[in-house]
C-alpha cells in the first residue's frame, strides 16, 4: 500500500468512473486529481498498478491505459493535474456493487478502495521534478459523490409517496421534438429494493433504454424506473407506481397517455403482472422478463381482464430461480382467451458480444435467470423474427390498423463498395399511392459490424437511415402509377452509410452481414391508407437475408453468371463469375480481374457478389467500358485465401511466390480453350492490391501470354523481380495505377522502382496514373471543411473503375481496348487506331508515355479533355 508524505512524491484524490454493462456496474477508470501538474509525455500504462478492495474482497486490477486527462477522464494532450488510469472490467472484475445474500440485495461497496501506485522503478514528471512515489487516497465514496457515471446523468431522481407507501424513482426525458412520446416503465428485480435508485439503473442496465438505439427505435420515449423499498407490500407498491404515472401524465402533456408500456425482470416481472391486473386499461403493452408471478395465483377472471393488452414474455429455459414454465403457462392461458402474445425463449444466458469466454473457450455463461441481458441488448425476437423493441414502439391503445409485410434489399455497387439504397416492401394490403410520403416513414438500420477496429470486436451497430423517397412500385423497386402492394423506400447512401458488408479485421475478408435489419415504422401520428382506410402502423419483418435471396443487385443480377466452379489438376478450387458480351460476328477480348485480399472466398464462405461489389467490378459490364472493346468477356476468379498466399496462409511479397500461379494459369487457358469466341491475342489481366500483386506475378511468370496488364496499387516488391524478368516483360503494354499516400502498399517498394527499371530497359508502352490521394470526384461527398471526401489512399482502383486514369488525352479504358498481342504492341495518345480483329497489328509510339497525375492536370489539359471523344462519364445512382 502507498505511504503518504514522500519528499519526491505527489498527493492525490480520485473518483471512480462507473459504467453499466450486461452483468451490472464496473469501474472502468479512476480519475486522479494530483496536487501537481503532471507532464503528459511522462505517463504510461506500464508504470501503474492498481489493487481494488470491495468490502472485504481484495483483487488486482488489470491496467489498460494511463494518460493525463480533464476532470471527467477524457484524454488531453497538454500537461494536467488529472491522470486517468483505465482498467479492464468483466463479469468477474471491477464491480463497485456487492451482493449480500442474507439481505438478498445489491448495494454499493463500503468500503470501496483503489490503491493506485507506481510500480518499482517507474516515474512520472512534473516539470523538472521526477516523481517516483505517489500517494492517492484509496477510499472512494462510490455511493455518493466519489464517482462519475455518464449513463445515469440524464436521469432525474425523485421520491413519490401515496397512501403510506413511498417509492424512489428515476425519470429519463427525451430531447424535445414535435410529437408526444411514449412512457416506458421499468420494474427492477428483487436485488434492487432500497433507497438509492442508481442501483436498479445499473444492476439491470436500465440505462440501455436511454441510449440512442432504443430512443431511435421509439422515436423518443420517457423512461420511468421506480424503486420499491424493502419489506413493502406488493399491491400497495403497484398502486403507488400507478398514482405516480397518473401524476406524470397530468403534469407532462408530452407523454402520450395511449402509449404507456410496462415491463421488468424477475420480481419486476411480478410487479409488471401485478400492475397489469390492477389497472389493465392504462397500459398499451407489457414485457415481463423471467417474471416471478406464479400463474396459479391468477384467476381466469384476472387473465380475462388483461387479454386486450399485447404482451411479450422473455425467459431462459435454464432459469433455476424462476421456472420458464411460469411464462409458458401465462402464454398458453392468454392465447386461449384471444390475447396477442409474443415470446422470446432462450436456451441459456451467455455473452453475445464476443468479449468474454469461459475456460473452455465457449461464451461466458451468465446465470440462467438473467434473461434481461438479451432485452437490454435488443436481442429479443419472436418466432416470426419480429423485434421486441420495434414491437414496443408500435404499441398504442388507439385503434391500430396494421399493414404487415416483408422486404427485399436493393443493393448497388458504388466507389467504396455495396450499399442498400432501397428496400422494397411487400405488404399484405394494397397501399394507396396518394398516401405515401417520405416524411411519414422512419427506417433504422441494425447490422453486424466491427465495433472495435483495434481488437476486431464484432457487434451490432445501429443507425438511422435518411429516407429520400417513397413510392408504389413493382416487385423489383420500379415506380408504378397507381396503387400497389409493393412500396419502395429509397434511402441516402454514402461511404459510411448503408453497406451490407462487414470487413472482419481478424480474418481479413469482407462478407455479407450475418445480421442485417431495416426496422421500418411510421412517424408518430402519421398514417398510410389502403382503399381509403387509415393504417396507423406498419409491421414489416426487419431481418433481411442479404447473403441469400432477399436482395436485388441490378448491376449483377442477370448480367454476370455467378458462382461457377473450376477445379485445377492440383485440386485448387476456383469460384468465379463471368460476363458475356452480346453476340457479334467476331472474336472478343477477355479481361481478367483479380480481386483484393478482402474479396477471396474465405475457403468457400463468400460468393461472387463479394468480389464484384467489393471493388466495383460491375463497371466492366457497363456500356462505357464495353464500348471501348467493342464487346469483351470479363472473367472474375476468386482465390480461396489471398493471391499472396505463399502456401502457409501468410502473406509474402514475391519472395516465395503465390501458391495459385500455376492453377490460375491452367484455369485461364481452360476457359479460353472452351470459349472459341475469345480472341487469344486480346487477353488482358489486371487487379488491385492483392490482385495487383497477382497480376504482376502472372505476367512475370507467363510474359508471352497476355496482351496487356493493368496492375493497381500492386504489392509485388521490386526487390524480388530479377533483371531477366524485367527484360521479359519490357515489351508488354502495362498501365500502372496507385496513390502516393497509400499506407497499405508502399509504392516506393513496389510500383515505382519497377516502372523505373522497365523504362530503363527500353519499355515503350508503359503508362502510369500516380495520384496524390484518393478522393471523391463526383461532388456527392465532402469533408467538414468542404473539401472532397477522402477515401483510404490504398483505394486507387476507384479511379480506374470510374475511367479516370488518364495519360495526356488517353484514358486507360480506351488504351486497354486497343491492345493486341504482337511483337511491337505499342500505343500512343496521339496515334490511336483500332486493331483489325485477329491481325495482331497495333499502333506504335514515337515516345515513352509515363503518365500524368490526374490531380495535377492543368486547366488547359482539362479543357482539352472536354473536347475529345474520351469522355470521363460517371455512373450516378442518386
């Protein structure tokens, strides 16, 4: 333990930074206020050790980070009197709340101490003074003002008494808006009786109901969390809370009296049922969780009295505190009298965040009684995949004519990848076209996403989608005149909005989101009509199987032949897609695209869509690209891992060579041999990043086979290319594309020295598009300062896909269309002639063209471009 009064030490006090999590509360930081200013660059996490005392339990805390901060624990870069030490929390580490079995209650630890010290030999600094010892007062009043807890700061705390019964309560009020809002009541479990409402807020993670995800789903809602006092009568508590609700309704006209919903867990589930039986006319819906109300205590008359209140039961099968049979019995009895009942039954209660595993590597198991964890994390759906939170948002005592439906995602490929730009809803009723307005609909997107790019943690991300247009349509999302059972909702997309892909940091692959939902609802007070009858809500199945058949991809469907298979003689399996040009009276070029690292099949888990949409390969089937070739085949193979796999699943840079080289060549030759319409003198190969590497390896290994190549941000390090290989490919037409600010593949190690060596060897048909950066050129997306939106500097394929790689007046697409394999295959921007089919002839150049940086083109060049036939047309989807 630290000892006070050291001549070279500093003295401080501390506050605990408390967060609510699935299991309850955790102290994730301590914010230390020192009596001296601490130098920012002298603080390091490895210098600190922390020992926690929680009542009588002493344990070491795991330090994650340490830094100077402000008084709230936010990191700052300037020197400060505040130092924050971050610590790991888990279901077994860091809680400031203790469970007392004899009293059957949770309470703040007393004492709660954090002994914070510098480890032996560690120092921090204050100006010219080196500090080797610190004394931080260890005792923290976590029950009082010794803590910071941002999750509860927006709750107003109060006390209410009625008929000799008193409850404490916390009330969350949403931001002001233009409509009245629902009131959601949360009743705590048996361990949270007491006189400090912060305990139930944190112990059952009631704070989740004030978070953006729930509030967005509800389009704002008030949250009331009453706390009953120990030893009080259940019925009297129910009446007291009822009177508190009436008081809130009288005093706050912004609370919608038709949208009062009640729920709670365990003893709070019992209280929920008690409140329903006492005043069924007040409530628009209920969600009892592992409710401790014995159904044998409910008479048939009581069941009949609540049959008009929609109810959702949540319970785990392995609950050994309250039997799941309680919920199932209520379910069957209520259904027997015609009630609307939904259920979410779980086999057990375990961590679903991926953060915590048990010793056997399986997800950490919570008590089977804790099924409220699933509710708090918005993981409750019924047998029809209806989401519980969305269901709560729809509950009202008003006549609620509902249009039910399912939906299909309309996915486009854009510069950054795919995006869901529309959803096509098929309703069970024909919707009047005149009743459809974009402002009437709200859409919330929930999807699997990487939530921590440092650790690769995957979770569920939620965001509001901006609805731009709503109209009657056909099943494919095409607008129609008149009424229709299909309604298409168009939504804004941008590089950060609407993608149905997830990039997994740990695997290195893109894939379809396993969970992708669009929660669709009407704005409060808005209606649509069917045959003139008002429909006050919509009930649309939220989950969309974007990996399956619940999507439309117009740039792919019916254009590319997908997921074809080829097995090479060495057993290598290729999944591939092809585009076939319109039939004509001549042979046609073949363009081979090799994908980046993220677009492989991940050993069969990914389909052709991943490849085609991940790098906007769909551009190669566009009219603009095809016209440059007078029709071209497109072959898009996928590696099982990555093209740069040296045989052990690990990247190599050309030193070992790819395991796919021979089998890929075998596949290409087989495809050509079985397709006599392919011109063997016009086979062109290219790709980006990993595929740029493979492009280089293929032309280095087979220099006489290809008519041209277009490596983009290629990753083949020049140090592994021999002089003999340079000599072998110097006569091959090659167009290099990269960005100078690429931090993924360093062009000074790859493309740039290779280009220099090719030119020095006498290459006559080398073109280069070297960009300063990669930014939006459509004018659609800008940064906060008004400058064009910046993409990752590695993504230079965007320029190629948009035909913005230009050398003088020559575009890369036009140049590719002219290439025919011959002994002197050279083209220039000033002498462009189309080769005759099969003749092997081509144009020649009188000078080597090394290319201009597009970002440095002068006004004169841009004006010249506008006068040529080489238009840089952009595909616009919005």
